[in-house]
C-alpha cells in the first residue's frame, strides 16, 4: 500500500458522509448522477516508483450555476458541477477525493483556511492546477 493511499484511508468515514450529503443535495436541485473510476498515477512510499490507482468518483452534473462555486466543488467523493466534466477535470477532482479521504471532515475548514486563490491554495496546487483548468486564469 502506498504512503498516499495509507494517508488517504484515515478520513474515509468523514469523506463518505460528506459525499453522501453532497449527493443528496445535488440530486435534490436537479443534478444527474454518474459514477466514474478515475485512474491516477500515485507515488509509492518507497520513493519514485509510481503506480496507477483507480479512484471512485461520483459526479453530479447538470446543476444550476447557483448550486456550486467556480466550475464545481468536490465534497467527499462527490463532484458537483454544471457541465459534464472533461477527463483532466475528473483527474483533478479525483485528487480532491484523496485529500478528503486523508483529512475527513476537517478537509472543508482546511480548504477554506488555505484561501480562495487557487494558485496559492495548497489543495488546488496538489490537485494539479492545469487539470483543474486554473492555468488559463493567469494567462
């Protein structure tokens, strides 16, 4: 088991509960649900050796713009958004799922404390700014 995976297991219950709440909210405001499994390349605890890990992600799309911030929001293992997301955005959101698993319910206040600028928010940087579509913001 990789170091990232081991750390990611700590907050699984909190991540699951937050994801269920997001799923209920998203479907209540008219979203459509699709479950995907996103392949991510993650480093192992032994160093530079990498392996592919498939991260389950619930996507609730088709939401009205008032129902989510920015281009979407990941809560637990659920991504709430308007348009159907691209593969790079799914990779970005799958990295947020791993962050939620690592931090559990403390992810929300940690993310908020990291600030609203994606270029300085450590969670957005770790999730890959380019995959999240944030690189265009600075051009």
